[in-house]
């Protein structure tokens, strides 16, 4: 027997035995997509209470708390893009179903409500849809449904084993695993359009790959593979090129998920003799144990945190109003983020402005307050709970319209339009 065939057969045997078993050393795949934002809590699956529960912890491993608190088995958590809810799998109804709960564990609700096994749910980046794996057609297929559980639709429609869907951060693609290239149950990483068209094999190896996870900027995918003879966390470009070993450890390293800011990766490993959640830098350095528990901990998902931005305050009017002021003046752009978030709140290169077409039919409102300033600056007032970005405009903008674009470091954009006069 050739080395390739022997390796594939061994991989097939291993997957058949453990792909659905939530035990130490098991290779249940998780579903991940890193939505841009600040780094919030890490949800994970653990057996420390005698059954599978969903726990949450701080990014440094502190405050490990049971969120699901159910006597059944609750698996594979996945955060919503705004960080307020968690979808997960549960067998509390006698078979595996897709559930959702609030970030604190309250409001646990069955979403899929089918007679089949529905597993490994993953949010779309706009929060309106959830992809999941279902065996309702006699094999494993990628399905999608609305976030309330309605309109459940088969996306893959293939006789192969399709599993572990992960939405790209822009919502246009879904990465998943499939054994459609053969042999059976030896998976490659695939990508398809969000409607199920345009299926493409990204890895095309004789090894077994699993759990694709998009980076927050959508340029890379983390995944696990036994390409090196053991399970390692790899990263590759979104087109499948540049496949690189990140974990480089003789133990089992699987189920990686990016931090929302793209600088870290959490993953599941058994290098300490039991299964733990580790974190490393995005280049593979600084690998650190977060859970440090004798129980079986795995399948992490990192919460994106978004600022509580409620719009601009006076003297600036929000879209679609056109703010009218004298070119060259400095305008105080005021807003709140729900508290003091420090002064490092802007994405690099922002705020910035861009010229737009002046629309005669757009309502205009004069800016009643300007300030004297030699340059733009940012400050925070703890009394009013407001930030003020003093935007120093340019005299050359006379008789033009421009849009101020504020991008925060949680990945969100906020805009206001201006009409400049003499």
C-alpha cells in the first residue's frame, strides 16, 4: 500500500471513531469566524462538571464561569457578531439541536427544532443568518437559516460529508470542510459563495483538515491538519496559498479561533496531558495555557466587543442632513461610546474625509459651534461622558461637500456630511 493511501486510511479510521465524540483527544470540529471588534470573553466547551457545558472566561483565563448550566451536553459555542449572544449545539432534546442564549447564559432557546441532528452553528457577519451542519438528508450537509430559526435551506446539496461552516467577515463566502475529493471522511477545506455556488477546494492535500476560521480582515484562514503526522494549527491565505504551521508542537493542536483584533489565536491542545485552551500570537509565538484545569476544555470562540456608539451630538447633525460651515474652521465632533474607552479608539488613518457630490435636495443645517484649533485632536469629558474630536477643516474645501469618516478600532464606521462655504 502506498504511503498516501495508508495515511488516508489511518486518518479515515481516526475520524470515524472520534469526529462526533466529545472526549479528550477527540476531533469534533468547531465553526469559527472572527468578526472585527475589541477582544471580549472566550467561550469554550468543557467537561469539568461531568457533562459538556459552555463556559466563558476573560481573555487572560480568569473568571471561568458556567454559562449553559444544563444537565445535558452543550457543545461548540459561537459568538454573534455584536458579542451579545451565543449559538451552540445541545442534546437536551434527545438529539443534537442548535440553540441560542444571551451572553450571560439566559434565554436559552431551540432554533433548529428538527427531528434530525443539527450541529456546529455559525453566525453570519450581519447577524441575520446562522449556518449549521445537519444530517436530515441522510448525510452531513451545510444548511442556513434565519437567526430566529426560520427558512432552513440546504446550501451544499452533495452526497459527501460537508461540515463546519464559517462565514467570511464580509458575508460573501462560507468556508467548510468536505470529503468530496475522497477518500471518505478525509477532509479538505473548501469555500463557496454564501448562496452555495462556486464551491472551490482550498487545501487539496492528502492530509485531513478541519475547523476553518477566518481572520477578522478576511485575508487568512486558520485550520487544523495532520499534514505533519500530528494535528497542528495552520494558517493560509484566503485563496489556499501560503499554508504555514503555527503551533509546531508534537501534541494535538486543533480548533483555532482568531481574536477580534486579529493579533491572537486561541486553540485547543492536549500538550499538558489533558485538553486545554491555549492562546498564541497570530504568528505562532507566545503560546500560553489559559484554562489550566484538569477537565477537558476545548473548542474556543472569541467574543467581539463593539462600542456603544449612539450617533453624533450637536453641533453636528447625523445623516442624511448636510452640515453647513465655513471652510477652514474647526468643528467639535461629539459622540459617546458608553463610557471612557481611552483615547486609542480610532483605527489607524482615521478619522478622514472624502469629497462627495453636493445634493441640492438634501436638508442642510448650519453648524452653530466652531472652535479655534491649529490641528485636529481628541479628548474625553468624564462629566458629559462624551468624546470630542476637534476636526480642523481646510480652507481649500470652499464650495465643496465632504464626508467625515470615523472608523473606530472595533471595526465600525460612522459618517457625517458637510457643505463648506467661504
